[in-house]
C-alpha cells in the first residue's frame, strides 16, 4: 500500500513533463510548483515547490492540499511532518478530493509519520468508500481481510474488493484474485482468480504477477484439501498437536520445564479457520526459578532465541522476545522478518510427559502489521519413554485416519491396534478448547472404528488425537 503515495507524486508531476523545455520559463500556480518538484527540471527546487503548493492550497486548490499531504508524508521539499500531512489531507478530503480519504487511512495504517492506528485507518478508508473512491474500497477491504482495526470478514472484504476492482483499483483486483484463488469469502474459482490477477498484472501490479507464477495457492481449495489430507494419512503423518489437552494442569518444577520439547507449529489464515502451513518444531529449554531461555529450531537450525517466564501453570513470553526470518507464500525466496511479540502457553502433565501448547503472536517487520495466527504444540516425554522409543520399533496403534475431511457434523475414525486396551480420543480447536472427548474407548486387537459427532462445534480447523498406552497420534480436521 505504501506504493500508492509515490504514485500520487508521480501523477502530480506527469502533466508538466510533456511541456518541459530545456530553458525554464516561469509560470504561476500549480504548473510552476509541479515543475520545481521535478528532479529533471533545470528549475528543480522542492523547497520552493512546497511554498507554491501552500499558496495554492490557501487559495482553495484541493489538489494542492492533497499534494502537500504527500510531501509532508515523504519529507520532499520539507522535513517529514505527520501533523501537517494529516492537516492537508484532511482539508483536501473535506473539500471534495476523495483520494485524500485513502491517503489519510494509509498513513494511519502504516504508522510511519503518525502513531499507527488501525481503527482510524478503517474510518478514513470508509469515508473514501462512501465517496466511491476506488483505492478506499481496496484499503477498507484489506483491513477486513486481515481484521485490522475492524472485524475480520472475508465476505465483507470480497464485496469491497469487487467494488474497487470495478472502478479500476489494481490493488482491489489483486486481492479479489487472491480471494477467488483461496476460496476466501466465496467459492474458490481458478478461472476468476486468473482473470483478476492477470488484469492487475497487466496494469503493472507486480505482486499479482508473482502470484500467477506460484503453482499452488496459500490455502488449498476444498477438493485439494481433502486429497492432501488423505495423502498425508496414507503416508503415516501423525502430529502431536493436541496431545496437550489429554493431561492435567499442574504447577511444574524447574527440572520439568527444561530439556528438549518436540511438536508442531501451525500457521492459520486470517480467519483462523484454515491451516496454511505446519512445520515440525523443536524447543530446547534451559533455565530455572521461573525464567527460561528457549531455542526455537526447525530442521536442526536455530531460528530464534527468546525468554519465557512462568506464572503458575502458564508460560508467558517476555516483551520484544526476538526476530525470526522465514519465507512464506508471498515471499518464497527472500525471507521476511517477524518479531515474536507475545504468547501464552499452558502447561500440562500426562504421566511423566510435559505438554506445552498455545497461541503466539508474530509481527511482520516489513509490513508493520500483525502476522497470521500461530499455534504451537510440544511435548517432552519422560526419560524412560524416550529411551524406550530409541529401541522399540513397532508401535501398538497405526493406520490412524478420519473421514470425510472436511466434515459437516460428524466423521468416522479408524485405527489398527496390535493389543487390546483403552484409548482417549480428543477433538480440540486451535486454542486448545475441547469440543469432543471420550476417555474410555475400548480398543480391540485389529481394526477399530469410532464415530465422532461434532454438531455443536463452530466452523474451523481442529486437531483430532488418540492416546493409548502412552502413544499419541493426531491429525488435522476441518469443519465447513
């Protein structure tokens, strides 16, 4: 969105470029102001240009008011001054220059020349949309898409993107293409996605061209999601994501919290209903007396080091805990920096195993906004069980799968057991809240089938797990 400000400056100068002569002939008003703002002009003098624009603005020229807001935002011909930028953008908007509503929203959204305020940004974008301003539709849609300063809502975002795209906003075309491609706020439609992304790309919107080069969307379409999930099951992929809720909260000792914890980090889309990525995760924790140091590792590489402090049965992250760099769907080559801002992990114990799980909040340094919701789940098995796992190859439970996925109100679970016994089956949401539990499932040697009814559960992503004789298997389920 920052690009939009620079575009305004270019447009404000473009009208005078064709009329430029090698020898400058002084003219009055806006033409001279624009000429003096052009670095290629012999009369280039940005400070003088600002003075001329001020004179024009004071005479009631609303376009000059908007340009002054841009110049004070960028520090062009004058020191950066957020207060003056807001003043001139506001005057331009109130005098009928509708794009200034978008510019006001933009500077509050970015928080570069004023204190960041997402709610104010939404308010100004909304004012612009009421004036039928294309970029304002895009800006307000963007805020609803991510839930910044307003309720997160893909359907509202889509309606705004459609309006902005119909009026020529390249940003709205790009975002509408993303919604069609991912099935956010409307049924996934690859043809419509390609149409809008291509239109934005032809208009010079580079991010649209980048998206067209990526083979898969951020979020899998429903059919692809089912196929991917079943392929994962067939390959024996089993996550430990929800085993934390099969234990009980307790007040741990220092030695219980140190050691190697393994599990999974899940990244959700902005609605929190779809898992868009999941990675194996290792935390190596050291410390004592309620203060601990954590090494965050993925693929044997330390990605981040940060501190945790214990409060009863909860581990909280210290403020400004650290920076992690990683690629994502929208930056697949060059890593993006994310600050780990806050988080709260519940501590639970099952037998001799220690379980940690909870949401984390990352902040995108490059985009200067919150990152998508993240949830981690880890377990540190007892030393005895860890030693057993090193020598025991065969497990009791295997072929753990559930279908249909996505599901509506219920689904079937199947697993194979080598020995009879009792199992504990859980279904939890991404915050660790239990929506289904059966502690006394009778397990017979051979194939076992269980039907799980989840009618009261909300739409979204859930973790299904089964625990038997100290073994934990889990998989992701989607209700839609």
